């Protein structure tokens, strides 16, 4: 088996970028981190709005 065939026959899908190659697993992990951070920011924004109601009194 040729080395080129081994590389093309791998079962790990990769996404190409001019800067780097990343696996689908890494891409999914980064997406989950992003969603989590976005939710934290959303929660913080909500808490600030609630706190401002009490500070203004």
C-alpha cells in the first residue's frame, strides 16, 4: 500500500485551512466551548439587568 493511499484512507475526517488541519473532534470541542461561553455572557447580561433594578431604587 502506498503512503498516499494510507493518508487518504484514514477514517478521521479533517477540515483544511491554509493555516492548519484540525480534526472534527477538535472542531466540535471548540464549538461546545464557544456555546458555553456565549451562555455565560448571556447569563451575566441578564444578572446585570436584574441588579440594576435594585441599585436604582
